[in-house]
């Protein structure tokens, strides 16, 4: 009598299984038609020639020498539109003023909320 051994099938099993003499080994249940189909697929894959890569497909790149890398970095840095000294000073001033303004707002809110909470609980400082 054939009994299926899959009360709780493992996720690694692709096919239903039945126990062999040793309980830890299992044999996949595959019918003749499926075996023939698998054999045809294997033969077709063995006969099929490998497809060459498309002309636009990426190929294996060689490593760039450090000297070549730094030459390319310098070439790219020359293409950058660098700001003038006046623009750098203006941008830096805007950042510093905005940071000081935000710090003042946070300090003011912290001071007001601290005083409100301390007066709410009746703590004198």
C-alpha cells in the first residue's frame, strides 16, 4: 500500500513525496508523462546553442588604473561650474542666519514650554 508521507510538507520539496525504507529519505512522485517531458526539456537545453550577448549588453569591464582614475576625476572637476567668491559668501551668510534664526525659535519655544510646565506643576525655580 502506497502512503503519502506529507502531513506537513517541507517548503524545499518540489513534488509530493512518499517514504522509502529509511524514514528520512523520500522519493518524488513523478508519473511517466512528466518524466518524459523533463527528459525532453533536458535534451532540448543540451542541444540549444548559447545565445551571444546583444551588442548593447554590458561586458566585463577591466579595472581602471589609479593614475587613469585621477586623470578622469580632474577632467570632470574642470567641467564643474564653480561658484564665485561672492556667491560663496552670500550662500554662507544665508545658511548662518537661517541656522541662528531656527536656534532662536527652538530656544524660545523650549523656554516658554519649560516655564509653562513648571508653573502647571507648581515648581518654583
